[in-house]
C-alpha cells in the first residue's frame, strides 16, 4: 500500500494503529482483571486485538515506502527504528486477548476445569494472566506513544515558524 487518495498511506494508516492498539490494550486489561468484562466483551476482545495486530505491519510497510520518498535524516531513521519494534507488542496483545477470551469462555460454558485442567477461576492463573496483560498493554501503549512522538518530530521539525507569520483580522 503506497497512496490513498493521493496521500501517503502511512499518514492515514497510522491513525488506525494509534486507536486500535491502545483500545485493544485497555480491553485486554479490563477483561484480564475483571471476568465480567471478559464475558461482556466476548469474541470482540480477540477480534479487536487481531485488527490491531494486522494494522501494524500494514502501517509499517506503508511507512517504509514513505521513508524511501522523503529526505532521510536522523529523526526519520529513529522513527523507523522505533516503528519496527511495535509488532511484538501487538502480537502479545493478540495472544493474551485470545487466552483471556478462551479462558473466560471455558469458565462460563461450565467446562470442568477447561481444557487441560486449567481453571480460569484459579487465582494463580488469573494473577499470572493479569500481570502479563498489564505488562504487555503498558508496553504496547508506551511504544505507540514513543513511535508517534518520534514520527511527529520527524514530520514537523523545521516545518513551521515559532512566531506567527500572518496577521489575523
């Protein structure tokens, strides 16, 4: 994907990542910490995380195309390096979202102990999944912020005047 309606696809697709990754992270944490939230979200949780996961390589590929079509400088290179690190976080969100959804589904369906004897209601399992979910969610959101901040700096450095250039009537 290179252009959308005459604009570089990256500058449009990045908005999908900026919305879906934090939204999936928030939904994951809510579902992992509150079983009622997991039941209410149902299959929406892994679907949302899957959409976030798919949006990352699409946006990255569009960004690589854009990188070849702009002047290279240290800020662009830094943004590119940071952008390459988001995929593992998005994959972690998806895997944990699928685990939380599956475990919540198994527990609510009345399966004794769920598959392989893992009980979602067992406190140690819930604690481990909850801690992992919070850690991956925070890591993903922080990474999205760092990537976005570096992208904004790369796009806007030396592109505007710090003093007003025109007069307002």
